[in-house]
């Protein structure tokens, strides 16, 4: 399981001109799955994201988590995180999980985050989406459950 974490001042997802998810501030997550990902990967990743100390404290140090600053999560499924571009010019997506598996794990991931007390907005699995965000910092991290 792979997640790109971006500390966001504001973020939203638009589908066909309609905003389907938005947050004021918090974390924007681009979430992808591979074939051998399991519920254990989902639990590990949700716990890791919820506890990441990427928000500044009173001294300006990244020492606070999203929940400690009252932030929200915008979670967006993105199979292209498993695109392999090492050969040729067109990405190979063979490492991405099949949609049925990925959607089930994506929903479980979002529910786990909600269970940890976070407000979670989402895009729509499998849809063509326009994602807008203000990356605060900028702070961008790549998390991989298998690393």
C-alpha cells in the first residue's frame, strides 16, 4: 500500500463540475494498492497517517498530528501510484491491485481513519477526478507499507 501525504491548507475533489469532497486544512492523501496488500497494511497505514507529526507546534517544529490540530483528511484513490515507468514511455500498471480488491481496501482504510476519530472526505473510487489543493509548507511524504 502506498500513500502520498500532503499537508494541505485546503483541498477538494471535483467530478463533472461537482465538488464531492473538500477539507479546510489537514492532510490530502493519494492512496494506491498492490496485489498483496491486506487489512494489516490498511491498519498499519491508517495508524501511521493519523499519528504523523507534520504540523507545527508553538515553537515552529513539526511536532503535532492532524488530530492534534483539528485537521481533516481528504482521501483520494489513485491506482497510478503503482505505475512502473522504468521501461518504455507508457506506464505499466500491472502492479496495481484489481479494482475489486483496491476498492474494498480503500473503503476499509477510510473507515479505519474515521474510527481513529478523524473527519474523512473522499473522492469517488474509479472516477475521473480533478483534485485541487494548497500544499502547506510544502510538506509531501511518500509512505509505503512494505518498505
